[in-house]
């Protein structure tokens, strides 16, 4: 017999209540005092793996022992995405309402593959996505929740391929035309990954240059399409980005939509991050032109306080999407679907199994309300712009891209360097900023990430967590100034000896 | 101002604690009295949609109001997958330990795309999948958690395509050979859907006939490959199934592995359901031959009491899988990955975003232990076999397939029919069983699904929920007998008038 009294089936409801209270208490405490943990985990590869037994337990263990190991071994290896000083990548939030939504979903454990297998899961998904659509100002259209924007964009490109005809669904792509997709140099890697997966290949993606503000150049797009047609390619799809991952630049969707209309191409918009800005009326412009897109993805799990994963995919041609994916074996046929009275969401994507993600989204929208959500997004953008203004005002820092929303790309660039060749100066700045990033992240009091812009190493500060306040942004800025000054002083003194600091002024 | 006091950021920790207790109480009560709800939702299309406002709320609302609407409007539209009398499709369980795991994951809200973005998420995934691998007796190999078996199988086939060479990753499939995949007539629809998605087309899938027990015929497989090579196809992959969706038949993996080795094809095994039976030592045979497979998927969310979604994907060629999917933009580069000291799971699949699914799986394995899990799987198989024995012993019922695990395929087949043409008798039985299914499901006391086997409408009873006891199976059997007798008596009397009951004896 095991170390604890194991029931024949599952934990008793009374025990679940006791343990559930414990976990809720832990989370309440976690949310109340996030600053007690370093944002970026302070650990080394293999630490957790070595701390846990190499073999599974034969006997069950009491929940108290499991939760004790959770706090003892797992928490020290967590990078705290739900921490208010998480400024890396895109800062996200699991809000309280969303956390409770996930808890209820896990308890119901429905698989919403068919309307029949949980009518409320399907209909709440329709309602919540229609609410969200109205909140960001998209026209009425089909919506479906997917796990990630990576999958949503893959499905969009598959629908575009289906719309292009050529019996790809039946015959596959071997023997067919060489299809080509267009996206900007700044597009998310998931677009190229989708092209590889779908059998288009990396050659099937042509990356269009961007302007000085990292936005796709529509004239270059039109020219590329013309060239490709002449060279025997079949252009079929353009993926525009509203909020690129590096700089959150916004491609000129109205002009791109014009090109797509003229050329007969499917327009998909990846608005995973910045699409959410449109919840605030003064940022509604972010989705300008998207009313003409064939499909759009925006991510509530990025910037709408919904725990990961929840990606909202809209498509103006549900029938095409369905044609790209629907296969209904006998064991999944239902009378309701045959009467076309309901939607079976399994027909519109890759996955058959579909967890009940709409519940958390619906709870988040209701808890905050449209105005409450807009107020929080507005505040994050205010904080981003405030930080950008500090960078601009400081002689030893500079911004490396515009700041349309809440993400700032910048670097330390001390002005007291002797004149020298541009590339040597940039090499020094790259090394300095890499070390600055590591130093600030090592404090545990802020976590930033980086990117590379026109060859230069750039720091990225992304505001998006619900609990982030001006004080957190101020602390990050103080740390950046302090460590930049220290590292620069050390770097100048020791530059002759240090291979990592190639400045030789 | 809203109807309730809205904080500037998120719900206060104190309020989260209060609301969290409420939700835990509701779930404890739900788990204690699942029988108060009909298993299959009693609703009509559009009921929930019409009950909710067409427009999103502008102001936030108190959590109490949201939870009240959850129980008033949403619960009546739920089909209760976590109900002990859920016998449809594959019966699943969100166990208490798994539910608490999901709750903690939602609160941490980490994105485990990189080791660095939460070292514990990556390492716990390695540990939990290695434990599970040992529990089912697979050899040491790379493991990764995916959301669903649909996605895991798609990734497996993509890896097989990559292994086949031909620069598909770079050049796409348009100019390449016509690749062909083999799977049985009884394989899951996700395999064909993956082929469509990957650009192989439905023509790129050849379905191999099955024997009398619904198992792939390896001689027919070998012959098909030979024929196809002659006809100019390039065979590249075989997908065998351990536990097909209709009947849970097990393809002869050792013989199929032999064919794959001889022909140089990638062998992927879809063991989503029955792979879990191998946790019980006397069912270890289910995965026989899988030690030679190139990849295998088994689903903890199907039959290991882990809330949906959690699919365990194993692959003996991690480098090939990585080659099929890896693209690392600058903003995701880390020192740890460049030193090859850690695994970044984003490199091994489609999705960049990865929620912390390992936590619930680890908690489930620890809470039940290997022996506790085996005991529960054993009991489900005992219940399935018991039900099968009742069917076999009843003169007016018959089984339509073997019952290797916990799923029984059967039909009512009253013996008191006058002699008549076989097809007319079968048409009558089909109509009778369709009505029987609807009648039993309408009671709300059991929910079964159906399939079609050799043209015949078959009922399916799947045991898999943690709380299912012999009494639940007995009730389902009583309902089936009672309604079959009633419907048959009515059907014989009114057959002349009823187009749905074509029997004219």
C-alpha cells in the first residue's frame, strides 16, 4: 500500500477541497509578492533534472509532498513570466479571472471537437470571439480559437493554398506549380516554419524589404510579385504583420491589401501582439486595412491577460478553411452537423482535440470589460512611451526603432568615445549591450531580451504584464543606467586586453 | 465606474483567494455529484448563443456574477466528459492532481519555448516524459509534450519527409518526387489530415486493408510498397496504430517494423489511446515492436488521467525532427543553446508558444504512482471485458469486433426476426441501433458513441473515466437492453409505415 490512503478512483472531493485551498493560497501569495523571486531563473542546465528521481515512483504520494517539491525544486527553476518586471519577448499576464477560467476548464475537461461533444464550448467560443472582434473593430466573420499564432498562421496559409486551387488537397504539391508566399524581412519565424511544414519550402517564401521604420515596402512587394510571375512562380499569399516581433512595426496593410486585390492573392495578417492595441480606440488604427484581409490572427494570451494558450483566428472564408481541413470519419458524424445547424470546430484546423479555451477568454472580457481592458493596454503603452522618452533624453542611450506601442528597442551608446571607424564603434556597442543585458537580467529585478536591428545588437523592453507599474519600469531604467556606466568604465579601461570588447580607441 | 470596485491592475490577492475558494468548492461538489447532470447536454443549437449578450460588456463585472452565469447558462450546455457514465469516443479524466497542476500552470503562465524562458518547464518535461517512457517500456529516446496526437503525428510525418531528403525543407515539394505514406483503413483521420496539410495530398496516403480483427495486413503493406515503387511513387513513411479509434485494434507493429527496415521507411506509431495500456505489465505487449519505431505518440490526456491537452511524442531521431522544424531568429538566440547545453523545445515542432504541460503530468504520475495508474487501467479493461461478456451472453446483442482493451463495439441484433435477405436485416439493425443510441443518450444516464464496421452501424462503449465503477457500466447495459427491447417491439409493429425502419418481414 502506498504512503498515503489512495482511494480506488480519484482523490476524494473533501481532499480536493483541502488541497485546492492550499494551491489557491499559494497562488494568492505568489500574486501578492511576485518580487520575492528573481524574474529570470537563477539556475544551471541540469539542476532540476538531477534533483528529481530518475525513475517514476511506484507508489502514489500525498499531494502535500508533491506541492512541497513544487516549491522546493520547481519554483527556483521558473522564469517568472507573470512577474511585473518581466520585460522580455512580449510580456504576458495570466490574470486572476483567466486563471480561474483555466481551473474550471480543467475540471470540466471537455473536448470541444464537435458541437455535440459540448455545445456550450462551441457556442461560447463563437460568442467570445465575436465580442473580441467587435472590441478591435474587425467586420463580422468566422472566428475560432487556436492554441498559438504559429498554428493559426499555418492554417491561414493552408487556406490560401486551398483557395489557389490546383487540387493540392487531393493530389499534393508534387507536380503542381511552385507556389510563393510574401512576407517582410521582419516577419515572425513562424511564417517561414509554416511554409516549410506545408511543403512550400524556404524558397517558397520571399522576404520583402522594409523601410526605415521596419515596415514592409508595398512597392517592393508589387515588384517582387511581378518578377516572380515572369520567372514561373505562382504567387498565392501575402502575410503582413501588425506588430513585428523585433520592433512592433506595423506593415502598411491598406496598401498591401490593394496589391493583394489586384494580384488575386490571399492576405493574412499576423497581429498576434499589436492587434490587441486596437481594443483602445486611439490605437484602433493598428488594424487599419484588416477589414480587407482574408484572415487575421490576434492573441489574447499575448496582451489580453488570458493565460497561455489562446489565439483568436478570424477568417472571411470559413468554407475555404473548412475545405482545407475537413475530414469527418463515421465515428464523428452527428445529426446536427449533417443538418448544418451547428459548427464543428474540428473541421477548421489541424487538431481534433480542442480544450475549452473560450471559458477563460469570456471570463477575462467580462471581469475587466471592454473599457477596463482598454485602460490597461493604454497604460502599458504610456509606460512604453515614457521609457522611450527617458532613453531619448539620455546622452548615453539611443533608441533603435520607433515605439508605436509598448515595446522599446534601444541600446547604450556612450558618447565619450574617441572618433573611430563606425564598425569598430558598433562592435564595442554590441559587446557592451550584450553584457549590459546579462548584468541587468542577473540582478533578478528585471528581465529584458534583445534583437538585432540593421546588424546592431538592440535591447528590448516590452511592457505587457498587468501588474507592471511605473515603479517597475523606473527600476529597470535605473539598473540599465547604473550597469551601463559601470561596464563602460570597465570596458574602456580594459579594452586592450579584452577580446570581447574590441574597441581600441 | 463599473458595477464593482476594479483595481488598477488585477483582482487583489485577497479577492483571488475568496473567488478561488468558491471555484474550488464548486469543483469539489461537481466531482462529488457528477450524476446530477445528464452526461450528454440537453440543449438545442443556439441556446447559449442567444442567452448571452451579443455585445461585449463595456464595464467590468464582479466575479460572482460571472460565476453565476457560468452555472446558469454554460453548465446546461456542457457534455460532461468528466462524468463516470461518459462512454463515448475515448473516455477521459481530468483527475484532481491534474486539475491542480493546470491551476498552477495557469498562475505561473510560463512559455517554455526556450530552456532559458523557464528552465524548470523544459527539465520537468524531460523528466516526466522519461518516467512515462519507462512506465510503458519504450527504450531511451527524445521525448516532447505536444498538445494533441494530431499535431504529434503531423510532426512525425514531417520528420519522415525530412529524413527522406530531397531538400524539401529548402525547395518545397513542387519539383520533388511523389511521396507516399501508408496507414491502415482503420487509422485515425488525423493521419490523412496531416498528409493534406504537409502537401502530400490525399493521394499521398495509401490505405492498407485490415484483417478480420481490423489489424493492418503487413503482406498487403509490402505489396503496396512494391507496386508503388514500380508506378513511380517514393514511399517514405508508414503509420501503424496501436488502438485504432473505431475498435482499438492493434496493428502488428513487429511485422510492420520489419517491412519498414527492409524498405528504408520511417515508422511512426499512433498509440494515442492504447499505448497507455502498457502501463499495466500484462498489457505491455500493446507496444511490442515499438522499440523499432522511429517515432511513437501516446496520450496522457486520453487514458492517464491528465486534463486535456497533453500528448507525449517520442522520437529516436531528435536531430531529424529538429532539422525539420528549427528556425532560430536573433531574438530567440541564447548562450545556453549555442553551447548546446540545453534543449529548446520550440525547435522540435510547429508551435513557438509552449505552455507548461509537464507540471500536471508530473503531478498525476506522482499522485497515483506507477502501480496506482496500472491498477486503474487494469480496472477499466476489466470493466470493458465484463461488458463484452454480457453482450456475448445475450441472445439479442452481438459484438462486432474483438475487445483488446476497454472499448466494446457491439449492436443489438434481435433473433426473433423472420428469415430475409441479409441486406434488409442489416438495414433494420442499423436503424434500430441508431435509435437505440439516441434513446440511451437521451436518458442522460450514459453517453455512448458509434462507428461503422464492415458497413454496419456499431455502438461503442469506452471505459476510461477514473470515477467509472461497475455500477455505471451495469446501468448502461440495463438501459441498452430496456430500450432495445422497446424499440424493437415498436419497430416490428410499425415497420410498414416507417421509412427509417426498412425491415419489411
